[in-house]
C-alpha cells in the first residue's frame, strides 16, 4: 500500500464516521460513555478547529540516542484533537504526551561513569529514568512527527537534566515504511497498521503498526548537576555527553515503536 493510499483510507473512514454519528451541537465537559479514552481532546467550545479526537498508544519498542538504548517497557499515550485534514494537533489539560518513566539500562553510573557513587547512594538512588516530553506540536497521520526532549530523572541530578530543548528538540519523524537515513545507519522498515472501523461508535482504529525513524539527530545534555549529599553541586553535562555519545549526529540514532492509533469524530466524543 502506497503512502497516499493510507492517508486517503484513514481520511475516508473518519469522514464516514462523522456522517454516521452526526450529533447535536451542544457541548459536554467530559467524553460520552464509550469514548473516555479521548478525554485529552478539546471540545469544539475549547478549540473550534477540532474535527477529530485522536489517541495514540506506544506499546513497546526502543529509543536509542547516542550510546544509550532505552527499552520502551511502559505504555505511553498521546491524546488530543486534530482538524479535518488531520493536522493542527491540540490538547486540553488532560491530553498531550503522558509523563511515562522508562528505566535506563546502566543507571546513574552508566550515565556518568562515576563508579564511586555506589559509596554515596543506595540501590534505588542509582536507578535512572527517562521521560519523553513534547516541546512542540505533533502531527499524527501516515507518519508521526514528534518534537521532543528527554528528561533524565534521578534524585541526585536535580530537576533540569535534559537531552533536547524547545529550541533544540529531538525531531522524530516515524514511518511505517522504509527509512532513508544518512550513514552509518542503514534503512530499516516498519509495518503498516491494520485498519478497523466500528460503524456503531464511529471509532477508527489503526492497530499494531510499527513506526521507525533512524534519521534524527540528538543534541548534547543540559542542566545536569550531580548534588552530592543533597547540596554540593557538581555540573556534569560534559560527563553525561562523553558517556552517552552526545551530541549524536543524524544517522547514529534509532527508534522503533509499536503503536496503536484510534480516532473518532469530536461530535461523537462530545455529543
């Protein structure tokens, strides 16, 4: 199936769904029964441009930047709404990208290379987590475009240790097709989702898709400060970059994500 075919098929299914479940224009503060998963989607009153409510779920995969490869072991969700052309993603206070912790292999010592930290921290204190955060507007269609940063979380790192920023994001452009990365990476392929449509609810489901990207770059770390004894600051951006292979040029990073996407007309979600 060509790229344009997937887009047309999805748009057609959404248009049919909107016609089937056409509803009164009165707005509701919470989604109707059976549409609770779309709570992050704004109502028409909140955002008049919204035509479709969207929920994307990452069920597995991995996210590798530089020399660090993080398994996506915990489910992540992205909820919000889009216009009739499936662009202009917006979310209310309950939407956006979930703040899901993923454990980083190697922990804090793997990030810093400072073996002596075992003398100061217990086992839990040595664990390191990564949270992917949105820093721009995503686009969910035949590809999934996400401007993100990665928040590195450990009690001794403070609250501002990041890879990426609003001004210098990690720009993911994930596709179910085959990539064309710069070297040394070689092309990798995802797989198209299975399209399902429930005429009773108007929900369109793209299930079991595999979306990939190995063409993006990653900037160096910023804001990383090791706080010994809770109050002695030790800036470690350079150490983190050295241990993590950052900044990492395009063609040296990779993400593979197993994703389900479901959508429904906003008129069905908020009848």
